[in-house]
C-alpha cells in the first residue's frame, strides 16, 4: 500500500504562488538542499492538479518527473503527450482508492494548495513536508484554501533549519 505524501514550498505568509500563478518569488530558494534526491527516490507516482501541470513548462526545467507515473487531477478534458502521464477525471475519492492500491513506491502530491487540502480533508495525506521560504508575498495563491476544517488534525513531527533561512516542517 502506497504512502501518500505532500512536499510543497510556501512563503512565510502562506502563499505558494503570486496572484498570477508565478513561483518566481520562491525561485531564489530552489537550490536549498532539503533532501529532495532522497525523497524523489522513494516516489513511484506524482499527483498534481491541472494548474500545476500547466505551469511546469514555464519553469524552463523540462519534465522533472521522468520515469515516474504522473496523474493530473482535472475536471476538464485533455490528454498528455508525456509518457506515463494520465489525466484523471474520476474525482478525488476514486483517485485516492487507486493510489492506495499502488505498490511501486510512495505517492507525491505535488500541488497545488486545493489538491493538497482536498487530500488532507479526505484523510488521504499520510505525511506533509512543508518548506517555508523567508519571503513575504502579501497576496497570491494560498497554500491551503481558507475553509479547510480538515486541516486542524495535523501534527508537527519536526522542524529543520536549512540554508538561506528556509525551514522544513515535517
């Protein structure tokens, strides 16, 4: 049975992107070593929302999940030209059931905030690692939607200070 994990970066005031969806403000912290290599080696499947999927080409890094199964949760139509990537339109509950049956590594819920909160509210997220960058955006796309009552039951397991003022909450 797969372990469903979240790993996401946010500003100190809780935003994952500016109002236009750009993550440029967080870019100066992308080189901070937070154990990504160890993390990604444990992952067999990545899951993301459609906005996150559509944002990836603008980052200029190519497809960062080569060799991993990728599922894009969306309510719209679409198809992927990437190998091992599938658009999932059957809803969150069916997705969680599918993910739980996987046995080829952990599942990484890449983002965004709505998907992450939905996974938590559904009781599906087993672990969340949050990288907090020392920058204030003031506005933008929130890490979690304002009305997320299921988020109250989380437990902090550890805090690690990293380079450049970044903090890893686990």
